[in-house]
C-alpha cells in the first residue's frame, strides 16, 4: 500500500484511521481501540 495521506479521527474510545492515495481517494480505513492504537 502506498498511502500519501493519513488522517486520524481522535475520539474518546475508538480511533478511526483513513489512508488516501495521491488523488485523495481513501484506499483503506481502520478502527482501533485506544489500547490497540497505543
């Protein structure tokens, strides 16, 4: 995977990560608990 942009939505319990390609299209999303993110 070649992601050029990574976005992280910081919430209280669950973090949502989005990886985008060079054109800005989201190529992968992940949801991680606070514990898994650390």
